[in-house]
C-alpha cells in the first residue's frame, strides 16, 4: 500500500527530514568533540602525574646527593 501525499506535504516531509538530519549531525559532532575533550583531559592528567613524579624523584636525588656531600665534608 503506497501513500501519495500532496506536494505541500511532500515538501514539508522533505524539510522535516533535512532538519532532522542536521540535528542528528550536530548532535554527533558535539559527541565527538566531547570525546576528544575527555581524551585530552585524561592525557593531560596522566602527563601531569608523570611530571610531578619525575620532579619529586629529582628532588629526592638532589637531596640525597647533597646530604652525602655534607656527610663526607664533615
């Protein structure tokens, strides 16, 4: 059973389909942008943790080296 619509109804259906597809495309683009933002934030947090651990390690090594030098000098 096929339905035949008036020309104005066909135009309206076409316009609605176009608007709906634009809406879904926009929604998908927002989701992709949110995913990219979350990935970037996770990477930044991971790199920050690694940098802080490295800095802490360097400070410990410098302190240990300095205390050894002071111990041998005394």
